[in-house]
């Protein structure tokens, strides 16, 4: 059983910055893709950014130029640097990863961390 645990969320003023982390724990696994998703109150969960095992990244248009996704493969940790935050960034942010277990990839989710941006 592999678990993803997000941290770094909180309350920040508009224009501020925050860095989210997602740490994978367990044994006998490796990670392929990773990504961040978010779900605002009353809205569908949406993709924020993804990153491949080789470090290639992709961003939603709404965060492009403000957010940066990165990963430390040696530490099995994913990061999201969020700058120039806006009230519309307020959401629960979820970590996602494709976790390799023997003969398959399991699509795995963390519990989420709340980000609130005040105006």
C-alpha cells in the first residue's frame, strides 16, 4: 500500500506565494507520472499541472506563468510552487501519481490540502 500525503496548504493573501509538497511512502514501488489537481467549492475537479518521470511538465492555462511543478525522484516527492496567487485559486489541492506495483500502474490520490487566497 502506497500513500500520498500533501502538505503546505494554508491561508494567504492575494499576490502571495505558497509551496505545496506531496510525499509518497511505502515499499517496493516506483512512480511514473505525477500531477496536481484542484477542486473549488461547487466546481468539478480540474487538472492544475502534470509532470512525467522525465521531468516534462504541462499546465492549465489558468495557472501558466504563475505555478511551477517539479519532482524529486530520489525522495519520491512532488512540489507545486504557486506565485501571484488569486482568490480564484482557492480550492482543495490533490496530489496524483501513477504508482507501479509489479505488473500494473495504480492511479493513486492523496487526501488533499486546502489553499485559501483572500482578497
